[in-house]
C-alpha cells in the first residue's frame, strides 16, 4: 500500500507544536533550536511498518525533526528496520525461496596443504633431529 502523507492541517499542527514561543521552531527529537535550518515532519512509526493504513494520520503520528540532527540518522535506521520487517514477513508467508547453496566447487584444502608441507619441510627432521639418532634423510 502507498505511504500516507500528512494533510496540510495536520502538518501545520505539528509545526505549531514544535514552535517555541521564544526560540522558534525546535527539533522534537533532540530539542535543538532549528531557526532557518531545514526540518522534516517524520512518521514516528515508519508508514511502511503500519499494518492498518485506513486510519487517518494525526499530529500524534508525526514529529518535526531537524534534517541534520535527527531525521537523517533516523531514516537510515528506519530503512534497515523496514528491510528486516519485509524479510521476516516474506519468510513467514513462505514467499522467499530457501537459501541457495554456493555453486562454486570451493577449494581443495587437503591436497594443497600437503603440497605446501613437502615444499617447506624437506630436511627439516634431519636438521633438528638429535645427533645420536639416525637421520631419516637418505633412507
Ligand atoms: Zn534533532
């Protein structure tokens, strides 16, 4: 379903609510005095996560947030939360195919490890074997 937007009347209510009599418009997230700084009216609960969208949005559904101080960080967080909610819902409804197996053959670990060992190790035992014991080299 589409995203519900605030009506002009509700939007005005929210802006009025955020309007401090002395300092002007303040961020409802952190209380920063915004002055001429840009702000957005944010959906307190991201609209994508609302199940019941038949109800009209009211001033209580929105918050006036400064773009830099609160709205940008919240949007980033919301995008992650919305994506997760969609994945969970998809899995619940069985819409998503199960995870696919990795198709590449992978690495031949055992063979490679042996090869490396023989390259590095020749004569190793002979070098560190005690002098009175017979060396394995030349057997
Ligand atoms: Zn803020």
